[in-house]
C-alpha cells in the first residue's frame, strides 16, 4: 500500500512537471497562476514537499486539465490485438470513441526520443494502430513494442512518445480533442 501511494505521488509530480514543460511555462508563471510560491512549486515537483489536495486542484486548473487526469493511473491493457471478422476479412480494434476525434496517418523512420525531457504530456487520450512495421511506445518509464495489426490506447497525461523500431513503420492515430491540442505543433 505504501509503495502504491509513493508510485502515485511520483507519477503526479512527474505529470505536473511534464505538463508545465510541455506548455513552455516557467516555474514562476505556473506558481503565480496556481497561487503558490515558486519555491513551493519547485519542492512539489522535486518531491521535497508533500502534495496537498487543494494544491492539486489549483495546479490542475492552472495546467488546463482535470484532477482526474492528473491522478489517473490506468496503464493496464495498453496494447490490444485486432479481432478478425471472418465473414468480411476485416480487422477491428475496440476503442472508446467520442465526438471531436482526429485521425492522423503517419510514417515514422526514427526511434522515439531518449530521455524524459523529450517526452510529451498533455490532457486527453490517444489511440493508434500499427499498419506496417513495428512501433515503440514510450509511456513514462516503459518501452512497449507495438507490432503490425496491434493497437495501443493510453492517457496522454503520462509522458509519452512514439517512434519506429527496426525500420520504418506506419501508424494510424486517433486523438481526442484535448490530445490533438497537445500535438498542435506537430507537423501533419
């Protein structure tokens, strides 16, 4: 139980920092918007100060996300396999679709970036299926290989990146409205 609390605490701290960095905001800027001192925010991010619920609420609001997304831990069943419809020969993947979804087809040749500073974190959910080749999904500290005809779905509040493994790969990605906003600087 204590390790689970420590893991959640570390996850939330990492998300706060990752969102701040991904949004290009300074400690001073976020601290001011969240009504905290810069040193308090720094100590929160570095684990030197205890996380308080009221601070989490104001930090979530200042980071333009929800408290639920800030503390979400669901990373089970990230990768899914296609179900083949024998009558039609079609592959189908189950996803939680919602209005405002965007679809992007991407060819990748480079592996995912190294180092936590190169990972993105932002509100939303993403889903992708590998059309050809193999992709690597970096999700926090995990590196997950996703093969052709496999799909992955994950909360984008976890620092993440996607790249090719062992040669080029092509993916079809779906982004909810919030996740698409988090990738607005990506080339189409």
